[in-house]
């Protein structure tokens, strides 16, 4: 007689997350905010020199962690290396959230905030951006006064592109006396706004960063978590002993040395932004200001058909219509000027 083992209720209630990540090789990938140039040549050289012994051994991360601390301007005791930002978010939930605790975030946003909160059996409070993509201040401050356990706040936010100023972030922390505030700075290099120095005076502040964007290491999964040193020790207890693989450590060390490549990426993205915005203006396509390496555009009722037609031509953009009630919103990663010109030609053909 067959028996089935019970699955946790929190898991049964979750919707499965299926990122459309297959079949993207050799296409123009403007769908996941990756680096349009790739990674630094220094990274590829470093990976080619990775020895067989290193691959066969459990990774040693302390040297790279100390170099990363110097790179980001923190003490080693204030930094945890993680298997991408996703592991950093999971680590926050594992450390601070009990079943039934409240987790706050503003939607639409990065799907993994909801994913990890639901997995933990948390109660979710998720006010929404309005049609103009304005941050719902009244709802957020009211929710913070109730003392949620964690508030996930990406700055800038994806897919809307919103950026909160330092003054606005201070307002958040002032209201969040009983809440762990997680500011996800995945797109910091494009916005220039950071609160990493604040971790020393705010014990309820966590900041996350990633090597997936400007460094171009999305395929190796490497992130950083910054927190007051008194909490860092507790968070390490909730982390696996080998969270970052040997290839990611070697790549990160090389990427941090090559500041010229990072500067080149930022320069190309700025040029690509100007190219795309001018082209969208000519086509009469509405878009929203963005402090990240992407634009949210409104393609209307034909959005799904346009996204599918672009995909057939080898250009991938991200349909985010479901996040906005099926209203035709698409997120486009900013690429090089040449990549943006190709996209605009295809948009003109299908719009």
C-alpha cells in the first residue's frame, strides 16, 4: 500500500516560481537585467587558471571575504558572502522570521521576497505602487508602526525603477523601530545611493549587494550581506559552511580588481539608456524613470504579442503584465547603444 508523506502547509499554499531561463543562449537577452557586455576578461583568465586541486577541494572564502570587505569599505566582521542575493534573503528569513510573523514589502517587486516569506509560513503585508509607480508612503508607514518582523526594500526597485533618497530611507528606519529593514542594493552601481555605512549605527539594518549586474557574474551566483557585527555572528550560525563555490570566489577577486570593466559597463548602460529613451519617445511608447539598468515600458493591449514576436527574432524582454493586473507592462534591460537600436527597429516593426 502506498503512503504519502505530508508536505508543509506553507509549501502547499505557495505558487511555484518558474523563471523563463531556458533557451536563451545566443539571443539578445534583455529580460533579466544581466550585464549586456558579459564579464571582465580578467574573470575569464582567472577561471581558466582554476586548478584541479581547487575544484576538488571545499572552497576557502576568508581571503576573498577580507578583500571584499576592503572593496566595499566595511570590516570583515560586517560582511557575509552568499550564494547570490537569493541566499542572503533566505538567510534573513531563516534568522529572524518565525511562522506567523509578518513580512512587509511593496509590490510589484522582486519575486523572491514573497517566495522566502511564504516558505517560512510568514504573514505577508504587501501594499502596492499606484499607476504612476509612486511609493505608497502612508501604507508603508502604517504597516511599520505595527512592527513587522522584516521589511524587504529594494532600492532601486525592479520592475518599477523607483529610487528612494537617503532622506526617505532615514524616514523608513525611524518608523521601523521593531523591524529588521533589508535594503537590497542590487542596482547600486547605477543609482549611486547606498546605506552600507549606516549598518554601524542601525542594528536593525541589513544591506545586500550582488556581483550579477555590473560584474557580470550572474551565472556564478555571488552576493554580499552587510550587517552590524553583533548580528553577523548570529546570521553565520544560520548559514551553511560552504555557501560560495570556488569558481565564484576566484571570479569575484578578479572582478573587484578590474574597476575599468565596471566603469565600461556603466558607461555603455548610460549610452544605451539615452538611445532607448530617445527611440521610445519617437515611437510614442510610454516608459517610467528608472534608477536601475532597465526601463519599465507600457506596450498596452498588444504587449504579449509584441514580446512573442521579439522572441521569435531572438530578442528577449520580460513581460511583467501579470504584476500589474494584465495591463501590458514590459521590462527591458538596458544594453549597449547597438543592442538598443536593434530592439527599437524590432519594436517599430511590431508596435
